[in-house]
C-alpha cells in the first residue's frame, strides 16, 4: 500500500495497548458468493500486521 498522508494511516490502522498494529481485512464488500463461509467468517476479524510493515506504519502514526 502506498502511504500518501497520515490521515489515511489513522483511518485504516489502530495500535493496541501492547503496541501491535491492527487492521481490517480488505476485500470483504463484494464478490462474496464464490467464497466459502469459513473464509468469510475469518475475514470479518481484524488482523495484526507483521513487524516489518508495522515499523513503517508506526512512523506515519
């Protein structure tokens, strides 16, 4: 993802109390009929970013 400004980062990413970066799964708005229910359930949950990407996001926040 190309980061253009800090407002975009604040909208898409949140930091937990322990300092992890959490974001919502992308691509869950349409074209869901071909996905099985377990994948759709999994995609509803938020995900934790890996440490390599998290360091870049923390600089922007």
